[in-house]
C-alpha cells in the first residue's frame, strides 16, 4: 500500500519538468491531486495524463503562484 493513497496533494509547476514528474508519480501512487502551473496548455496535458492513469484530479488550475490574490482564490 502506498503512503500517498487517497492523500490530497498540491503540485505546483505541474506542466513540465520535475513538477510534472512528481504529479504523475503521485498519481501512480493513488494520490488525489490538485495541480497548477502558469502554462495552461501544458498543464491540461498533464491533467489528461493523470486522468488516463485513473487517478483522482481535484483541480487543474493555470495560475501564477507568485500572485497572492491568485493563491487565495485557489484556496
């Protein structure tokens, strides 16, 4: 059994690189994911891959996490 099974995880930078790799690894471990990145198109690709793995995607939100107002709205 995975430590991340049914745990809620927020992954920033999930459109590519390390963030995407972390999001997909967590999805494979059964985590419930909220993902964000400033790049909406690539973020949607990651969201699609997560759903193809059968993982629960709680939120896929294109956002600039350096903007405090945006973070408050996401929360």
